[in-house]
C-alpha cells in the first residue's frame, strides 16, 4: 500500500502539468474555433506552451540527475529565482513579439471569465502536499505558509466561478480576488522555499526541508505549474481592471 501511495505523485503531478499546459493551448484552439484569432495567430500561444513544456522537461531532467540537490545549486539561492523561469520565458516572448501580444490580448479578453476563474480551481491539487506533510515527506513550513493558502484559494475558485456564471459579482471584485491568488504565492513561496534550503538564508532546517520541492516529480510544481497559475491570475486581473477603466 505504501508503495502505491508513493507512486501516486509520479502520475498526478506530471498529469497536472499536462492539464495546465493543455488548458492554455486549448484556449488558443477554442479562440480559433470562435474566430477570435486565426490559426496563424494561435501559433503564438502554441510556441509559448512548447517553450514552457521544454523547460518543464529540462527541470525534470535536472531533478532526476541530482543537479537540484547539489551544494553548488543551493549556493545559487535557487528558491528565490528558479520559479521565475516560466515567467521570464513569458516576459521575453511578450517583450519581443507584437504578434504574441496581440494574440494574447484577444484570447484573454474573449475567453469566458468563469473559465479563467475555474482554471484556478486546479490549485485544489495542493491537497496532495497537505497529505505528504502529514506523512512526514514534505516541509511543514512550506505547507503552512504556502500550501494551505494555495489550497484555500483553489477552493474559493469553485465559489467565485459560480458567482461569475450567475452574474451578480463585479469585475473589480474578481480582479482583486485574482490578485490575491498571485500574492499568496509571490513573494511568500520563493522566500519560504529559500529559507528551507541549505545556505545562508536557511531558517527552517527541520527535516524534511524545502529540498523536497526540487525532487522529481514535485519539482514540476514550483518550477512550472505554480508560476503559470500566477500568470493567469495576473492576466485575468489586468483584463478586468482595463475593462473597468474602459480600455479596449
């Protein structure tokens, strides 16, 4: 039974990564189907998803190779920056491609708002880290400061999505809720993670430490999945705040 429980993350976490990437690509495909963008424009989104997928595979390979558990890696203070890699990929693409900016704007504006809200319900998967914490294989410090708030936000997405579908909730309220979802992760997650890793900033030294975050398959969460959730939070909030100001 214990072996089966240990095996579950090896299926569930990569599956969640595929669902998250597939959802972003699916929005592009849906937008083509509804004539929001054309097929050529959709390739901009597919390029982004592909870049994220390549990074996810690279991160997984580094974890499996043991590179993420070396003192050389810890000396780089990785908790503070490695979760930003998907954000940097997005930012670089956004800054250098006007076609991507236009495509992204159209997709975000035309996607049903409750879809973007319900997307955040996938964060309920944080229940997995709560379970692993109870088993003694995941750091209590990270679970307390990041995992529990993330799980609660995922649960709130079910309520908020329903409210959005029913229509009696204002755009500013949803925007603030979306920003809360981002703030729950940034900056707390990188800081708490680094405080649990060997090095000059280590505070939470009780085993298991935050080194558990950089072991495959868990590594896919901080280095790929969670940053995408935060980006969707920010894009959703931007859409709603621009709309409230009359920006087209």
